[in-house]
């Protein structure tokens, strides 16, 4: 039986499941990514009209919330012969919740299609709060939430802080956190003739603490958009293939030593307004910009300063200049600062908190970092026969 920790879940607002373009692209996505479970939204038709098509692709219905006329529709489909038990937890016009069970683990996955009508979305969160007591363990949500959480999840158009706050409060009331993603930044776009382009991150995956701890290597990939104006999402419970995940944001302690960084943080925080999540995201973005444009690479700066010191000292051997002496003093001060920043960088990477802060033993910190990396690297495997 398949371990539930190895499931791949696809979620996609297909904007009509019967048209030829949708079928061609669905077939390609299924062939390429081989999801175990598919959540489809805005299907616009009755499932029986395409049941034979899905059977040919190797999928069967797990739970179906049919479209009402030409609107809505939420389908959950699973591989035929999927070697695990799937139970329906709840069915709602805006969400389907399934429990995946194997002898080793169990968790609940909810496919979400939030109503495009903002005044109807509170019904979704009321329903999901009723589902929460039924979960009792790891729980993830994935789909089209038709909302964004922070201003940086939108390019173009007008950001609504009140709607963003309501969205965040809705998923936090269910104990959820955003899992983040890699791939495209925005999951939906609009390029209507005569109107300015608009991009938003309307689709995402959320999870509770139990899911995040139970699946520490789980990831969400935003796949390229095809016939729909929404990107498909792929939730992997296992690690993604090597080399495709973006590095997560990490605060660098050395930034604190730069005289401009406090201004960067205060300015970014004010841009975020009263919304805490938005303010934190602005700090993250401005910190990355500051690192790229101002702070720079510590090791390149160290080499550049050392080269400048060498050239000034060579010049002072042939000419006595007050300006060059002042410049040499400035460069030595810069060198001390960059050495302190390098020390802090290696200290942060080493994770050896017992080392007394302030000892400029950079080689020790570097060695500890390498040891940790080697410990995390598989050098080889030994079989029972010793080979």
C-alpha cells in the first residue's frame, strides 16, 4: 500500500473541463507530473460527460460537487487502483475534504474553490471551521482561494487591505499557515484588450502545524499556465526533484551592522501599513533588495577592499598624500566592518551557539558549517554484505 507521505496532489482551476484545449492540456499535465489525486475547479459541466475521458487517463471520481448550471464545480479524482484508502470527510459547493489513510499515516486534504463573489466566501470559512474538529491530525488545503494575503501578491490593480485581512483571518481561524511555493510568482493573470494587465497569487496551499511537522520536505510548485488563466499547483509530500526549489528567505545577522539597514526596515514596515503580515513581507522584499544593491556579497567586498588597500599603500610608497592617508584609514575601517560581518555570517551558518560571540575565529565557524553540510550529504550506501 502506498505511504500517504508520498502522495502528489494536483489542483487546477481549469475554467471549463469539457473543451478540447482543456483536455489536451490536462492530458499533458497528468502525463508529465503523474499526480495521485487531482482537484479540478470551475468545471462548468456534469462529470458524467467526461467520465470516460478520465477513465482513459486512469482516474476515477473520489468526490464530485457538480457545477450549478454553467457555474462552479469541484471534482476530486484519484488514480484507478490508488493503493491507499480515501474517505470523504465533507462536501461543500466551495470545498471537498478527503482523508488519505495507509497503515503508517493518515491526513486530510481539502480542495478549495472559493466563490468569486466576495460576500459568499465567509460561507467557505464557516464550513472549514466545522470540518476542523473532524480532522484531528495533519490537514492541508490547496486550490483557488480567490484572494491574496499581502500587497506583494498582486501586480497591477488596486490592493484591498480589508479583503486581505479577512482572508488571512479566515485561514488562521482554521489553524492554517501558507506553505509558500516555487515556480511562477503569480498564479492568475488577466490580459484583456483595452485593460491594464493584472497578476495575482489567487491559488495556494495551506497547512496546519501537524501537517508541516509531518511533511517537513513537502513543497508546492506553481506550474506554467496553459489554456486557463490559472496556473496548476502541484503539492508534493516528498522532496521535489533536486535543484528546482528556490532558496527560502533567510535573515542575515550581518545586515544589522550596516548603518542603513535600520532605515530600510523602518521604511519597509511603514509601507506594509497596519497589516502585520503585509509589513513582514515588505521587510523581506526590501531586505533582499538592500542585500543585492547595497550590502552586496561579503566575500567580494572583502577582496575589493583588500585590493584597494594594496593599491593605496603602493601609491604611498612613492608619494606622501594626506588624502591617501585618509583614504587608507577609511578602507581599514571598512575592512574591519566587513571582517566582523564575515565572522557573524559564519557564526550564523555554523549554528554552534555555545561559541563565545566576538572571537574572530572565522576558520572555526567555516569548519562547523562544512561539517554540517557533509553530515547532511549522502556519500554512499552500504549493503548488508558489506559492498
